[in-house]
C-alpha cells in the first residue's frame, strides 16, 4: 500500500514489488500520517486541526483510509470519515450529531 498512489497504481520499487507504508494518527495535531516502515518519507495525509482522530483502519485493496474522531462523549458528536490513501476525496461516513 502507498500513501501517494491510487488503488490502481501503488508505489513500486524498481523490481516491481509494492512499497509498503505505515499509516498512523497524530492525536495532538489532529492528523492522519504515513511513513515508510523505516520512518522515512513522513507525510501528512489528512490534517483536521482541532478534531481528535482516535481510530484508523486501512482498506488497501479498495484504496481507502477510515478514521474516527472521538468528539465529546456527553455531546455524542463523534464522526467517521474516509479518504483515498493519499488523503484526497475525503467523505464523511457518519456525521457529527451536532451538525
């Protein structure tokens, strides 16, 4: 899987093998990030600022990232979003209840 490639054309090494990527959350910065397994090529995939992402799932086959934003438990205002692996085409799957 690759953070910079679409689901149809994952990043490839010179021998044609797919280059793996790690996807993770920066809770303090409200960001979904990606890097090579050795920590190099750090990329910000999605930056939501004040929202607090707290869960992340990668569907490499479909080329999507899914993440949750916790929100306030008493306000029931969490949300679930989706984007392509490169952060483009962000879609709200479950909107905040207060919106």
